[in-house]
């Protein structure tokens, strides 16, 4: 076999493999072409206006005790589990807009094939604020075929896992937004020591809130339920964070989820205290007013 023929065969095989990895993709009306799953994130940064953020900038923390708002993630390209897709948000406390959203998944007909669905292109999606039910700012996004909610964390966004996958039939693609959307996992390794220190503080805050709630658990069924739920938190955190890129090295995902949990516990503790105070006030006996007898002439 000639060297030239061998070269042609090798080239043909490489092209076939590349086509197999590219998978399917769908661009919804008004959207831009999507990037294949696993591709480098540089195109996403270019679409965000060319402003690149270093790992240190993306991971910079707000002051301890301050609950983050939209400004903590505005303009930052966030990736699901620090490795795939793209979520980019703008806005403030009054409202948020999803400027970019790409969801990576797998083919419905062949799970070995990867796919990417580009949801947002020229027309951004409004995210509606639903307040702070668990202490963190929460938004709901009416994404076509895949509505979801997310809480704003410090430099990240947390979307709850969905029971069923979002299916985009036109792209033969199924996917979901559930998980932690944060910086590229590989870019966080250099901040591991900082995250470790912050994790210590987050653990202390969480433990303090747990002790206070335990003190109320005897007389408060809701507090008792919360303590039982807390017992499963570590396992839930591990399930969420196990797929975050290089999590075992930097611990970023576990840190953010611990901080979020501490905020939730402190919020519930405040609610329990307010309810107890209201109950005490309502049980106070009302003093009867006595009329003074008129003096006899």
C-alpha cells in the first residue's frame, strides 16, 4: 500500500470521527448557530462582547453575610457543571434577562451522539423574579419547551434538577438545565485555597443555624422536618457536584451549595422566630378595662 493511499485513508477516518462527535444541533427562531458540546468556550466569550474574565475575577466573592444579587453573575459566561452549555444573564434587582442560553445534551434516537440546542439568539428571554423564598434571589424563565427556575449564588446560578428531560424534537435532542452553572471548572484550580477558607466559614454558619433550629424542633414540627431534611444535605450536595469539572481539586461547587444552604437555614430560622413571637403576642391576656365609679354627692 502506497504512503499516499495510507494518508488518504487516515484522513477519511479522522473526518468520520469528527462528524460523529459533532452530533445534532438546533437553532431556534432568531438564534445564532450553536457550538458543539465539548467545544472550546472561546466563541461564547466572543459573543459576550469580547470581555474575558479571569478565574480570579469570575470567582471573586461578595462580603461574608451579604446575599448575592444579579450583579454577582451579570455578564459572566456560566457553564453547566463548569464544562458545557452557556448561560449569560444581565439585569438588576428589578429584573433579569437571559441573553445567551445553550443546552448540551444527547440525541433522543442515539444516546451516544452529542447535541447542543441554542435557545437564545437575537431575542433575549425575560426572567421573572419570584422573590427570595429560600433566602436567595430566585427567577423563573419561560424558555420554550424547557421552562426552569434558578437561584442567584455568588458568581453562579443553581437550577433544580428536573424530573423529565427537555426534548427538542426538531434537533433530535434531549437535555436539561438542572445543576450548578458556574465558571469553567479548570479555571478555578488556582483559587482552591481561597475556596477552602470560605468553606470553613460557610460550614460554621450552617452549623450555627442548625443548632438554633434544633432548639426549636421539640415544639415546632416544621423545624423538626427541616432538621431531618438537613441530614440528607451532604449526600444531595455530592450528587449535584460530582460532575463539576475538577471539583475534587477546587471544591467550588460544594462551597457555593453550602453557602446557599446556610442562607436557607437562616431564612427558615428567622421565619420560625417571627412565628413564635407572633404566637406569644396573641396569647397575652387582654387586661379588662374597669370603669371608675362616679363619686356620690
